[in-house]
C-alpha cells in the first residue's frame, strides 16, 4: 500500500507500516479507503525539476502530489523535498519530523479533495493538517525525533 523511494536525498528511516496505519485512519475519517501511495523523498533540486517538467513552475516547493484516485480509493504519489521541509521547520520553529508529517498529511488531504488556493481553502487545509497530526500518538512522535 505504501512504497517509499528516494530521489537525490538521504534515506529517511520511517517504517512504511506507520504510514499505512496513520494514513489509513485519515482516509477512513473521510469515508475513503487508502490505496497505493508512493512517498518519494527528494532533494530541492530533484523536486524543482519535477515542478518544471510536469507543472511548468520554476520555483522550489515542499510537495507535489500526483493524483491516481479512483472512486473512493485514495492513491497517488507524494514527492516531498526533504531540503524544503528541513528549511521550513527551522524557519517556523517546528521539529523536522512534525513538519514532515504535516507535509505528508497535506498531500493526502489534496487527494481527499481539499484545496488550498483561496484563503478559506488554505485555512481549512491547515485545520485538517492539525487534525491529521493529532491522530499520531505522542509515543510515535517521540520515536520519530531522530529524523
């Protein structure tokens, strides 16, 4: 259900089963089913190339989500810049592992139909990200601190 790949960056040691359980719960909370999700940890430069190639955007971003959903089954590829997540975490005074999970949740929420283009959508997206993070136990968050 969850595959993890690296593209031009360090390997993050997170058990795919964690994502199966957490993201499965998130999908079920929206009356959807978790399908195939690819998590691709990227460098800034690798994700910039994807952004240029597929979206014709010439700027850095923290995530690009490719939607392969069919019906109520949530599937897609989440390409995440580990460099950008680290930089954003430092800028916002957040721990890296929490910011990483927020970005993963953000991508899944896009697949669940949430947008972030308008101010109202962005506000709702932030609320949903917080809800998704609240689904992760304190013990699990503590175990991710070594990232």
